[in-house]
């Protein structure tokens, strides 16, 4: 499932929350991860911001796909269903390998 690749993105958001040090994951920096966080957390997720979609557009989606089955997502407050829906909401196409 192509959307599953974006669960990886949400793992990146979670990693960003873990610390304040600058980091990059799958070509997304802290700012990009933080921009997407409100769209993948319950109880009141919002539509992705332009900043989130811009960060996703520049991300390595194939890399992000590798996190789709991560057990970390729930423990980090990331709703996998919401994470999987981000690319569609940002009008992005997932790589076929996802």
C-alpha cells in the first residue's frame, strides 16, 4: 500500500518530538516533521499545512515507506491511519515500491 510509506514519515515526527537536537530523517528536517505532527495525532487531527505538504514533497518517500510497520508509531502518539493518508491529502503520489 503506497500510503503505508508515509507511516515512516510519522515515525520521523515522533523522533523529532523526542529531542530538540537538529536531525534529518528521509530528507525531512525537524521543521518538516513538526509541521506534519498536528495532522497525524489524535484526538483532533487537522488537514496538513502547506508547510507539511512541502516537507513531504521533498522527502524520500521510499525511505519513509520503510517505517510503515513500525511499532513505534502508536507509542509516539502517531495514528498510522492518519499518517497513511497524508500523501493523498497533499496530492502526492507514493512510489510503487511502497
